[in-house]
C-alpha cells in the first residue's frame, strides 16, 4: 500500500479530509509506537510506506512501552493540539483498520497482541468497507 492510498483509506473511513487523515494517522502511529515494544514498532514500520514508517521510528518518549487501554489511547490522540478531539475515536479506528490492510496478517497480529483486547473491538471486520454500525468511538453516536 502506498502512502496516498493509506491516507485516502483513513479519510474515507473516518469521514474526514485527507489533511485531517494525515494528521490522525501520524498521531495515532506515534502513540502506537509508544504503546508497543520498540522491536515491534520497528518491524511494523518496515512494512509501512515511506512517510508513515518514521512515525513509528521516532525517538520514544519512554524506554519501554507504556501500558494503557483504548480509552486513554484515544484521549492521548485527541489531546494533541493538531487533532480535533471529536475526531480522535473515529481516526484511531480508521488508522488501525487501514493498518491491518497495509501490513501482513502476522505483523498486524503481533502488534495487536501487545494491546488490550478492547483495541480489536474498534477495528472494522475485513471487507466491512466503512459500513459498520457506529461503535463506542464513532462520531455518529
């Protein structure tokens, strides 16, 4: 998957502009990089297109992955000054769903295995195409 394809998929899923999708993608991947192990972040980055991989490779704020759940993850994305807080939940869901499509199944499963099960609940089922009913972090709730 190319950079533009990734951003366009996030924009479509989150129902935002491509500029907003690029910001949501960057912030979500940066937070994901802090949430998973450094080795897993590097493995995942290796499979992402140029322009996205560096968001996982940036210097970590902490030496080890930090442990927190989905609600705090979404809050951390929404707390960033360049993110519209109302779009954070839909953005996280869109980025994680698109990430699943952009990397190998094993790589995605290895990543999600480092996260609480609640993260799986916001990832659209394969082939859903954005037509999933609104979930707990949907802007249409």
